[in-house]
């Protein structure tokens, strides 16, 4: 692990945050877009970026865990609280129209709606902090199945091998699902002689065919993606100004997150935002140090001061602003009055849900999955379920593709 001066930690945290903000803004990279657009329209533009990022980060982080170049895993206690908190957060982020990271980059891009979302996420953090002593006994402890754990430490071999195996399984699973969607529909039972027996006999064959088709499509898609870099004859300045492929952003985010994993630990957002809420209250004269959640959990030791992860989160907004300004995408965008309830209620649910889990889409669906955290696997499932339910509610009049 690195031993750096305090100034070096500050510089690195700001640099990492700026890079995150630029990558998020240039690709319009948001987990709400990834899952909502897939459920509503079967649009996989952002989802492919999420998958690429998780795969790359799984390989890098498992190697770092094997070599010892990391600060720590994200492994909160796991149980039904993980699932329920993730579900609440998923409902909230879909209603607000942006996840934790998407809210930050859109705030930097000039969307007033997402500054309102951030404000009410802060309200959620404050409400949770004061309710924490009660919630610990009536919510967290009864719904806890076990202490924090990662599958990397559950096997006798090095984490790097587990990372390679998990990545291979995820690639095969993605290829199978993709290939199965490309195959023609199976004949309905009873339309052919001996159809029941034949359907059972051909199921393994059809599955292998789907896997082969999916792998070919995945390979061709990857080649096309890479050719795009080689064949793009635009000036470098024009490439930087235009929007970026979500896969480029996903891979870039994974690589920058690997630097953060080495310097600080798993990438997370809402925990640092909850620290900002406590710090701001302290500047207003509130005795935050005696509030258990801030004094003992987030700011261990009761020192209510700005930490490097708080600086990193602030730098994400600045990075998004700089990227949007350079591309001509920055301008103040005011929300419609009739839709103000979305950032208000959605932000509140995001703030509370991220603490009930704990963790947001970044901590659980991006960092936590790559770390094979049992808590994050459950919380991530909850986030996806919450997004699915709220997407169907929002599109109830026109319907969803899935």
C-alpha cells in the first residue's frame, strides 16, 4: 500500500474525482439510464458500458487484492437489510432520474433538478443519522444474516484466479443471453410429432447454439468497437469534444477506480456525501460529533473535518463541469414545476435508501460486485429490482419492452 504525504493524498483524490467527473459526463454514464433504458426499450448503450467496467474492475481489483495493492474491501454486514435498502435506493434513483454518480455529473453539467436531488439526499442523510440508534436495534440487527464477507477470501486459491473465473462466467452468461435473444422462437409444444421429447432433447443443443451465436456477436462487437478508434480520422480535439462510447467510459472508470482502490479503498459516493451533510451542519453550529452515526461511524473518533474521499466527491462535480464547458454542453437547465416532486421524493429515498443498505449504485453495483461482496450482491439485486418496479410504474401507460 502507498505511503504518501497528506498533500499527495489531496492531489490524488482531486485528480481521481476530476477523472471520474469527466468520464461520467462525456459518456452520459448513469446506472438509471443503463437499467431503465434496458427495461423500457431494450436499449443497451449504457448497460454495455456498465458491464465492461465491472469486468475490467473485477480483473484489476482481484489482482490488486492478490498482490496487496489495495486499502480495503467493501464488505458491510449482509442480510435482508442489504436487499431492502437497495430496493428503496433503486426506487428513488429511478424516480429522480439519476443515480448517485449520474446526479453528480448532471449537477456539474448545469441541471438544477439534480442540485435539488442532492439537497434532498442530504435531508435523507440527516434523517437517517438521527434515527440510526433506533434503526440499529429494530432494523439492522434483526435483518442481519452475517458479518461482511467477500467471495475472494472464501476459496483456498488467490483472489486473482477467482476474478478470472468470475469474469469468464459473466462473459459466457452475457453471450448466452445475447445469443438466445438472436435465435428464432422455439416451436410451440404439440406442433411437431413427438415435440415434447424433441424439445427436451434439443434443449442442450439450442443452449450451445445460443452461446456460440452470442460469443460471435460479442467478438464482432468488440472488433467494431476497437476499429472505431483506428478508423476515426477526426482531429483529437474533435474526438475529445464529442460524446464518448459508454464502454470507453466504463473501462476508464474501472481503471481510475483501481487507482482509488490502491490509495483509499472501494469507490463509493453516498457515504462521502453523508459526511458532507454532517460537516455542513457542524459549520452551522450543530454538535454533530455527539450524533452517533457521524461521530462514531462515518467520522471515526469524532473529528468532523474534510476527508480525502469528500474532496474526491466534490471534484467529480468540478470534472463534469469542466468537461461540459469544454464540449459546449454546460448551461443552466431549470426543472418543470410539475415535476419537482421527482427530485424531492426521489432524492429523499436515495439518501435514506443508501444508508439503509448501506451504499449506492457505485458502492454496490460497480465496486461491490467487482469485490464479490455478499452485501453488495444482495444490495445490487435490490437496486435492480427497485429500478425495474419504478420503471414499470413510470411507463405504465405505454408499457415496457421487458
